[in-house]
C-alpha cells in the first residue's frame, strides 16, 4: 500500500459499521452524480477518495437501510455542522464588532447559533474538524473547535462579505486568506509604533487646527483617523508592485489631513491658508483655498513623490488627489479616467497598449453618498468594460453613520452603506475604525486581491464623526444620543496607545513624548507663517490668443488626403463587409476627385486619420461611437460571416499614434467624467465624447457645470475635451432634438470653452484638426459641437477636397450669391446650424431677386466672433433690420445669449429682431405635422421681404 493509500485509509478509520455503510452509499451516488450528494460529502470524497469496503457491504440494501435507521440523525448533524460553517462565512459579518459607538441596530444573527441546526457542543466534539473545514489548522481537531475558530475569524473587528462573489477561484482565494491565519502578516513592533505615531499626527493636526482657528470649517477626519495610515499602506503596497501613479478621489471630509500627511503638503502651507483667509467666519468652506489653488509642488492637480520603501528600493510614484467640487461622488469617474490614461501607451498605431500595473486607483466615499448618488453605480459599472476598466479600484467608505444631519435609516434602504457593491460582485470588508491593526489588515487584503485579480475591492471603514457636518455646526440638535456617546468615547490614538502599553511596546511617557514632538512641529510651522502675509493666489487665466489660433495650419495637401483615403478603404481579403455598407464605402473612393464632394462622415474620418498621422493620439467614446447613432461613422466594421471586427484606422500605414474607439455603457455622467479625467491626465490626446442624442447630455450636467466649464477657472485644470452633441429639429419630438445649446452659452465665461454649430464638412474637418493642434497648449479649451443629424447626409453640407486641403476653420460664413449689392440689402439674417441650410434650400426654390437679403452663418457662437460680425454688418449701411433666425423656442437656443451681442454690433438705431418658435416649456413638438408647419413658417418669414415692414410697424 502506498503512502497516499495509507493516508486515505487512516482518514476513514473513524467510520465503521453502519456509518461506513451509509458513507459508501453516498459515495456510490457521488460517482454517478456529484451534485446528488451534500457539499460536505463532495469535499470529503474529493479529499479522501473512496471509502474502504466494509463486511456489511455484502448486503448493500440492508446495510443502507440499517444505516439510515441507526445513524441518520448523527449524519444529519454532521451535514448541519457543514451548513453552519457556510453560514458563518456568509453571515458572520452580522455579528461582527465593527461599530465603535454601538449605535448600529443589531441584526438577526440566529443563523449563526447552534440551536438553529439542532447541534450541541458534544455533537460537534464527536465530529473531526476536517469533515466540516477543509484545510483546518493542525491545532483545530474537532468540529466544535472549528466552529469556535471560524466564529472568531468572521465576527471580530474585521468582517467579510464574499458570498456574492460568483467566481469560485476568487471566492476560495478570499476565504483561504482570511482563514489561514497567515494573511495579512502581523505587524512588526516597529510597524506598530510607526502606526501609533501616524495616528498621533493625524489627531494632533486636527486638534491644532481646532484650537488655533476657532470656528473655521475644516471637515475633520476625526472618528475615521485611521484612514490616513490606511492610505499610507496602500501607497507602499502599490509602489511595491511597480505602480508609477496612484490616483485618489475623495470629498471634503478629512481632505486637509490627507493632503498634509499622504500627499505631503507642508503644515505651514495649510496653516497660512487658514491664517490669511479673507473671511475667517466663512473660510475655508467645503472647497478650501488649499484645495483650489496650487496645493502641490508640481502642477495644481498632482504631487510627485520619490519614496524609499521598506525593502530599501527607490520607486518614483506620482500621487494625484483629484480636484473635486461639493458634488461629492462625481469625482469618481474623473479619477477612473486618470488611471486609464496613466496606464496606456498611445505612441503606436492601433488601440493603446494598457498596463494596469502602472497605475492604481483609490476612491474614498461617504456612507450616505455611496448608496445615494447614482454616479457611484455608473462608475462601478466600469469594472469589466473594455474601454473603461483599469485593473481594479480600491474603494473605501469613510463611514461615520451619519450624513449632514441624516441618520442611516433616512439615507438608505440597505443594511450596509456598501451593499450596492454586491451587485458588481465586489468583495467587501467591514472594519472597526477603532482597531488600527484590523484596518491595516483590510487594506493589505484589498491590495493583494486587486493586484492578483485586477478587480475592484471595497472596505467599509466604520467609524463616527466627532463634530457636526462642519466645525461650526452643532450636531446635538439632531443627534443628541449619538453625540453624548461621542463626547465620552476615547480617540483612536489613545485606544491604540493603551493597546501597545499593555503589550509593553510603548508606555504612557513615550506616548506623551510623541504627542509633544508632533505639537512642537506644528507650532514651529505656525510660527513661521503667522506674521507673514500670504501672497494672493494667481487666479488669472490667460485667454486664447486669436492670432495664435488663426496661425494654426489645418489644411492637408490633397495628394496626402487621397493616399490616406485609399488606405482607409483597404481591408483583409477574407473580411466580409455588410453589402449595403460596402457600397457606401466604395463611393468614398472618388470623393476627393475634382467635381466630387466629401460628406460629413468622410471628412471626420479623414480628420481622424490625418491627426494620428501627425502623431497625435485620439480617443472617442459614446453609446454608439463605433457605428454612430445615425450610422454615419462605421469605423469598426463587422464581418458578416464570423462577427470579427476590423478598424481601418488601426491599419493605416501613415499612423504614428493610437486610435481608440469604444462603445460606452448607457451612461452620460460617468462616461463624460471619465473622458474628462482621461484628457486632463493625458493632455496630448484628442479625447472626444459623443452623446447618442444631444439632449442626453442633460444627464451629465454636473460634469459639465463643475468640471468642463469651470475646471480651469477653479483649479487651473486644462482640458481640450470635445463633446459631440447631435442637435437639430427634424420632427422627432422632445429629447431627440435639442442639445440644450442655451445652457452651454449661459455657462460661457472667461473664454472657458468653444461652442460651435457648423454647416459644412470642411468646417468640421478643420475644427477637429485645430482642436488637436491646441492640445497641450495654453490655448487648450473644451470644444462643444452642436453636431448634425439629418445634415450628415445633406449634399449641401458636403465639401470639395480643395476645401479640406486649403483654408482653415472660419467662425463666420456668408451665404454665397447674396449680399453682392450692399446698397440694396434691407435685411441681414444671422443664424447658425441646420436652419441656415434650410434657408439655402428654400432660396434655391424661390424665384426673383434676393438683393434685399443677406444671410450670415455664425458657426462659432462662443466666444462670440464680434469683430467678424461687426465688419460684415458695417458693409450694409442701408439695412433696415437684423433678424436672428433659429429653429429652437425663443427661450432656448442661442437667442437670449446672442441678442445682447447683436445689439452691440448693430449700428445705432438698427432694430434686432427674432424669428423662431415662441417660448416653450418643452424643447420640441412631438407631432410631425406641427413641427413641419412651424419650421416652414420660420423659413418663409425669414425670406419674406414684406415681413420687414411688418416688424418695423410693430416697433420691434
């Protein structure tokens, strides 16, 4: 008998007689169908193999019957013990000691009690531990000892939720690590002392601010102090794994402490911003001066650091704490975009090459915001998506069990603040913020899991909030019982000092000395600045220089364009294109010939191709970006026979940089935030987001308001992001017509972005190339494009190849064939976008002279091209009226914005009138016949010479 057989026979020694007969019966069932027996038996048979034959097996039917009669009850108890083990793993967290104040309502934990399974201590003592716990430690011999050990593991100050993780390998790995007793490695004595010192620094920093700047808001970290050493540990772990970038996002709670201790912002810099605040009763508020202006030694939104790790190795790690408005969780997708940008090499053609080990992400959430803000779920959904995943984010809920004044029962319907993450199969650890060593264990487990499986991990750091929402708020008015406990609750640094004192590592005198040393450092930093006047932050933002922008050459020689176009039409010989699409693509072959035209979609493709040929990477995403909502782009072709895909831009011989195109999830806020973050972190990339319909950008309004329009002004954070927002009235009703042009125009200020509404393919071509050329420059600004829908295939929008090879983007266009006799012109029509093309179509159908009319297309609405408009108007001295024509309702579109500019540009006494739909509460009519009637009326009125007298008679 070999050694393995000997071990197997020894394992079965405790089974004999009827017991062995019953086991043999179970094994026979197992051989036929493993799923027909209980999981406990499956594990036993997998571990020990077949049970030995017993004498009683000579009559298997009688033996089995006797086994059931004699030992059925005992075997049922063994099975129930196995069920208890599974439930301890799944539900042990319900009985865990994770609440420092004892304010969380106690859940029902009967599922963890022996009585629920008809078990007693004596029952379990008779069953070997190995039968119910595969891999039990050697010193755990009986099932009773196993149950006690597992309860201790799963119901301590760190609690685990892994049962919702469906991947067996991941779930087994997690459970084995938790149950092994070897992970994470216990802290050394030096690490424990360093941990105490860090907690003292965190505590004393808040205390110093509280004493020195009485009544000023700081949104302290107190109650979750251990967050700082957890982030320290995360930085060490990720740096050890080779991360060159660590990207962080968090709201205002504890932010100053994280800036000071994790990002290394000097104490004197923090104190100076308090000491010299312009209004000490109000400042700093949720966005302190320290956050908004130059809080890093590099650029305003990141801090470089070189760290010597415990192994003695030197790793260059760049740590970024993203700027964030008070819209809390909306920074999440921005940081995710940072990470993806940091991980990708965009220097070669094709999709960028991603290395998820280059960058790690940590997001710090609020316990009310995590379940309450929908942007959280949108961002979690990035976890496995090809164009958005970044190898796993570590989430930490800084849980103080209270919102502004709202308790948990008012802020969520779930038991835990973290429950949302279960739907995305993210492992969850709940940990008591008063047990620093358990918190470090949690972050180590999270780091190792992320690095192994490249997926998200969540830590629910359960603490409390020592003061009100801010330090001027009195929380006793709404939570008197909770704050009675808080006042009598020791701080975590004191708790941990007592723990180390009991272990003989740090006595009270040593702890007091550490406190005094930290206080002295802070006092010295304060003395250094208190008599100095702080230099005012430089908030001036240089406006784009029009002369510099005009000097950018965007034309591409015609022979170069023809070569690119020819290469774009090549594809593998065995690739089968959809026949209808094949015919469309074939028509592009001659589009650059004399007498032919380039439509909108080909102009875009040629722009993309020429940009990557210049060595500029491109990234474009949207819900239908590969094909485009209106099926005009088709940059990812699908083989009709095998479903494989091919992108011609990836095989373009001229390409010198990457081209990334992805269909995004059905989300606007998170995707737009992600693309903004990607662009900020990789400013050399032309990043484009396309809405399915422009109306849907409504869902991303916070990103637009807080980041895209104001990020540069608030934080000096530059972006050249392009937003393509399909816009135009075709009778498709509300939500499929308006990109809310008026909102972007209202947000325009300090030349913060560019807003355009174009009418030709050449204009789009030049504009994209200009935007690409502006990336990384001081003139970089976001670009908002009211992109066309029906105009995409309108022949009047198509342009000649010469128009692409020559010229540049023009902010204002004049209607050819009109205005040739300035002295005869009575009406100057100004318009933008689709309505201008419809006016042109109507003009071609009308007979008679139109010398009385001139039409001016304002292609760039913001910044308003005042000089060009003035010069044009000045030529028509006999004009009686300036008429703004639009298809949007009067309270929407450009009218309310542009009226002011037109009145300034108009000669004194010349009326400026409006022609369009009346004021509406809804963007567009849902009835095709109503839409068509209104649209025709707008066009006919604009082209009716008699209406000039009518308008003047009405005194408009």
